[in-house]
C-alpha cells in the first residue's frame, strides 16, 4: 500500500469518527432540550394542579352553602305552608261563625223585627256615621294563641296555649 492509500484511510477513519462525534453531540443536546422542556411542562402541571385543587375546594364549599340554603328554604317553605293552612282554617272558622251569627240575627229579627232592625242599624254605624270597628271579643278569639319569636330563624312562631 502506498502512503497515499494509508493516508486516505486514516483521513476517512478520522472523518467518520468526527461525524460520529457530531451526531452523538447533536443527539445528546436534543435529549437535554427535551428533558428541560419536559421538566418545564411538569412544573406548569404542578402549578395548574394546585390551582385546580383550590377551585375544586371552592366549588365544594359553594355546593355545601347551596345545600344549606336549599335546606333552609325548604324549612321556610314548610313553615309558610303550615301558616297558610292555619290561616285557611281561621278563615273557615270565621266564615262558619259569621253564618251562625247571621242565623242568630235572623232568628232574633223574626221574633221582633222592629227592634232587631233598629239595633242592627245602631250596631253597624258608630256615632260619627262611619262603620263601627268591632274590638270586643278579639281577645277571646285569639286567647288560645300566642306570638313567640324564633331565635333560630328570626321569624315569628304562633303556638296554641299559653305563652312561654
């Protein structure tokens, strides 16, 4: 072999080694870049996870408040329904009592029509000519109910019997 052939072989081997070194260096740099980018993405994911957990806690807290408000609204609705039922009962009792009272007036008028008409007119108008406002008997009509404020909800409760 001649020197030039050996020289060319050495140059070719050195060139292959140099190319291999460049390829290895480029691959290593590329791998390091990918590792850095992956670490950045992991850091961002950790931050987003923390934010997500805070939002989830806030959502859970808000949902709990909503459930509590719903429960309170249901209690209030039940109380309102109970009071409406009581008012309807009172209205029914008033209507029945008014009918019985009218029958009593009619019986009295049938026994003595002249006096009954005069006493009814006197009862229906006061001295000033305006309709009289019944006040007597109101205490008896409401004597079995008492007004008790509720400490829990700040509203009024009515109960039968004596007040405590």
